């Protein structure tokens, strides 16, 4: 079976970018929630 390495590498890079694009805002959102919770306790 012939594997088109260029196409698969582009798909893989796109998938990695998608995962990072979803993960980073979630991490930031969790940090903001923790900060807001900490400020509410003061």
C-alpha cells in the first residue's frame, strides 16, 4: 500500500494544532476560575 507522506504529515500537523488550540484555552480558563475563586475567598 502506497502511503502519501506529505498528505499524512500535513494532516498530522493540523491535528496537533487542533489539539493545542483546544487545550490552551481550557488551561487558561481553569486558571482564571481558580483566580476568581481565590479572590472570592478573600
